[in-house]
C-alpha cells in the first residue's frame, strides 16, 4: 500500500456517505490501518450536497487538513453534477491521471470521468431499493470501494460490517445491507468516460456553502428551487378522496413538497421535491389512506 491513500465522497445528505466513510474507517482501523474520516458540509438538510474524506495509511496520520491529492473520488449521486453546484472539475479535482472515479450508475457509458485514469460504476441505488427497500446507496457503493481498495477480503469485511451496522440498525435491515454490500462488491464494472458533460441547471443559485452559519431561514428558500427529490426512488402519494384538508402535513414537510392552492387547500405532492422522508405520513390523521410512501415508476426517476 502506498504511504497515504485519500478518498473523497460526493453525496447528498441522506445517502449515507458519512456512515459508509465511518464504517470504512472503523473496520480498516480494527485491521491495523490508520484511518481518518471527516465530512465537510454546511447547513445539513436531506438532499443537500455533502463531501466526506477518508485518509488511509499504515502509520499514524498527522496531517489533518483536507486532502488535495485524491486517489479515489466516489459519486453517490450523478445528478449532483447537473442539479447542484458540483462541477465535473470539482468532482475530479486533485485526482490527476492516477485517480479512480467510482460512480453510482449501472450504465456502461457515462458522460463524465474526464481526467480520471479509471471510471467504475455500480448500480448502487437499484441494489439498495431491492435489498433494503430504500434508495440509500452507501453500502453497495462501499462494497464496490472495498473491492477497488483490495485492503480486505469481502467476507471478512462483511463480518465486521455486520458488527458495525448491528450497533445502529435492526437485524432485518442489517441483513439487507449485507446483501447490498456483497452485490456492490461483486457487480462493480468499469465504464467509459466521455468529454460531454451534463449541463448545470442552477448555476446562479447560492449554494449551501454560502449560507450564513447560524442564520435564520425565513422561508423555504432553496427548497423552492432545488429538486431535492429527483434522486430518490420513492415518493409520497396523496389521495384526494380521503384527505380532510387539515393541512397538518404542510408544516412538517422539510422540502416544500406539499402543494396547496391560493386558499391553502391541499392539492398534491411534488415528487421532484419529495424525498420520501415520511414526516407528512406520520402527521396525517387519515394515514395511510391520504398519504403513503410508494416506489416511483422507472420512467419517473
Ligand atoms: S414524504 Fe412528505 S414530508 Fe417528506 S418530503 Fe415527501 S411530502 Fe415532504
Ligand atoms: S395531513 Fe393528511 S388529511 Fe391533512 S391535508 Fe395532509 S393529506 Fe390531507
């Protein structure tokens, strides 16, 4: 292993990059490596961009700065490049020609990867939905990353991962995650890059790093503009017939997804903003008739 190996994860809050990075650090740490794991994010909000770093070494790591030379960049959500402030240049920053880009994608060709020596893909969201019932792609991506790193055998890492997850999750979810981890390890594939990059839709919006720390949010702000739900495989479905128009769902939605008319009457849920968090379902007095979480059709994703 080289002296110091750096990984940078690009994710949205809620996709589990911090958990995966911490699990990687703890498990490799238990196997004699010295590992750092630290995130870098602004106002935490599901769907907002998050960056997480790992450093892995065979000796104590004294450098606590953000790594500038990156060996592996991990992208948990390709739509970050088109709908948030991450550019492909930022994604590949520090990678140079020796780096690896690992992307949550089952496609054979991808419109990114310029400058990275190798681009690998794994259909992590699809695997997560099948194995754990939720679009949280961190564990399948972790499986693919462990395969790239070649620092541990799949079975021994999976055993440690089971211990790690069991401290936080119920047994049935742990089992689903272990299946997702193994599939990530086994189903990773190399994909081609190209120079045609996705266009950014929101170039002029302030990004999460520009929000004043400790500031007061007076209105839904970026929730009105960001399509915080277009990366999620699930959404919330509303039934007009049973809705009593109490409006209890509206104030609990963190993403401005509950739609009302000019008189304040409930008229639907915006699936491009809804992250399927389920808070409105909990608040609804007629649940699960009026509001319930459903899977999106593949054409809607
Ligand atoms: S599940 Fe409900 S509360 Fe959560 S984002 Fe969707 S509409 Fe809003
Ligand atoms: S909380 Fe339920 S019943 Fe009340 S407005 Fe929302 S969907 Fe309708």
